[in-house]
């Protein structure tokens, strides 16, 4: 049976180990990338009932479940702070959960009955916006992301 692949050469093991340690945040003399804080501020809320739910997503998880950075706060605060966000390109999605059931309630026709919004106030055309329209760059420092909440009903 032919063996495919190769064992890691002794010299390569050191590089592999350094990469694993750096990825784990341990580092070998060099600091790991700093994480920043993302503050998402919501405007145009129609009331202060319920909660604001925020997800900061990469391209693969945008408008889907599984966003790595999520948070919530009472709608009366008007903002949600997400700590320890690594630098990168993300898009924020926010929804005003007025009744506190953690679901975006919809009408019989499928239209959202609660408010929602996206970073860059990305336009929607017959569905959620494109990631590129909502994309923001998160540096290794703190950043504020304003989002205007929209309501259909």
C-alpha cells in the first residue's frame, strides 16, 4: 500500500509547533493580534421594550446561524457591546426583539413584524443585503457601528 503524505521533518516540527502555539494565543515572544471591542448602536427604535440582539458575522455566517460574536442588551440602552473581537471583516445584523422571545416574528406573508437592521444601513432588495454592502473593517482597537432599525409594520 502506497503511503500518501509525508511526515513532518524535524525542522518543520518547530514551525508547526510555533504555528499551533500562536493560534492558541500562547505566542513565542511575539504578541498575538489584539482584539477590539465593537459597540453596535441602534437608532430609530419605535419603543424601548424588549431586547436588542446583535450578531457580528463573517461572510460565511452572515444572515445565518453560527455567527461567532453575538450579544444582547435591553432595547432601552440602545447599544450592545461585543468584547474581544479579533481584527477582520464582518457585518453586523441587529434585531429589536420587542416581545423577548428571541425570534424575529413574521406576519402570515413572511414580513418581519419586529425591527431589524444591518451595518452600513445596507440596502435590502427583496431579501437581506449582500455581505459586501454591510461589511465593516474591525481594527485591533474599539469601534462603534451605527445601525438604523427598520420596521415593515
